[in-house]
C-alpha cells in the first residue's frame, strides 16, 4: 500500500486498536521529550493524551490473567544498563504502575532492545527483542516466554529467532498456528542498502522463515514497524521512515495498509 505521513517526528511506535475504528499510538519523540501516548481516529488524526518519562520502546498486551501490561526499555539506575521493564498500564494508556525490571539487559550493546510482546494461546506472554551479533549488520532476534499467564517472570527461549541483521521484530498475528511478523533490517548497512521491511512466518513463534525480500520502497529507510490486523485480513502498519544516511536522521512516522498473500 501507499505510505502516508502522519507529520509526526518519532521512532519506535506501538499501535493498538481502540474500539471499532480508533487507534492508540505511542512513540518516542525527542521533540516531545519522552514517550508520547496519542489517541487517533481511523484516519489517523491523532491527539496527544500524555507524555511518559524515562520509557522507550513500549509494547502493550492484555495478558491471559486479564491485565493490561506494558513492556518497555528503561535505564536501571542500579546497574546503569538499559533493561526491559514491565508494569501495569491503565485502560486509557496514560498511567503506568508497578514497573519492575525483568533482568534482560543491554550490557552496553548498541543494537539492543525494541521488545515486542504477544500473548500465546494458553495466556502466557512471549517477548521478542534485538541483541547484537558478531560483526557488522549481524543483529539477532531472541525471545523469552513468561512462566505463567501474568506475564511478570520470563525464561529465555534459547537460541535465536533470526540471525543475520534483522531488527525491530513485531508479531502481527499468532492465531491458529499461523504466525506472521514484520521486521526491519540493520541500520549498519547504511547508506549502501536502506533499512527495509520484511515479512516472516512461523507455525510456533519460535522457528521463523523469511523470503528476505524488502517490501518497502528503496528510496528511504523503513524501521520500527508496528501493526494491527483488520477485519478484512489486511494489516494497518505504522513505521518510522528516515533518509538512507548515516548519523543523525529525522524520523517521520508513516501509516500504510499491508495485504499479504501467504503460500
């Protein structure tokens, strides 16, 4: 589909459906000085509800125990590392309470973080995130699964979901053993090859495959995809778009409709 600019500077968006035709969009913004939480119409006219401090890369799910729970990246003042935190999130998305570290740390890695949470059929939560690899453009995707349906304690799933420089992993659908995810490619290959969008599929959420074909235009870099499934089977995606350049870049949030024809 076509990409339409939201005329909003930001990165690491997270999209939730609210009601029948509205959305909630959260994203990190240097201009706003934190994590913006905005309510949007079906046409993506968005109004900011609040700006949350010290948080980045928020992802929100309703766990099997019925709680609205967020997972995000925050600096742990004790360890001085960025770590993945979890806490309860109010129905309107503006209040976070009881934030605790899950113990997954960047340990100084540059390419790290961007957690995405998904609820399994049995109510447990699985988290995916990026870790650094060996060498250039070699990031890897790892995951951990919660020990119960509260989504508050996690065990590493072991191994890698992807290797070879994929980042910003986001599960779009996990129903009936037909998992679909979208991800971006490493920024470390810039400016030679733009960051693109890639579709991944799985039957269990642990073993994934991708065609390795970039479905985004080559004229810019597309990263941090987030999305929700629509009633007609298509997906509404919000992505951050930036020039194919190294160093400081301006990131523009854009929306598109993704229609998949899977084998």
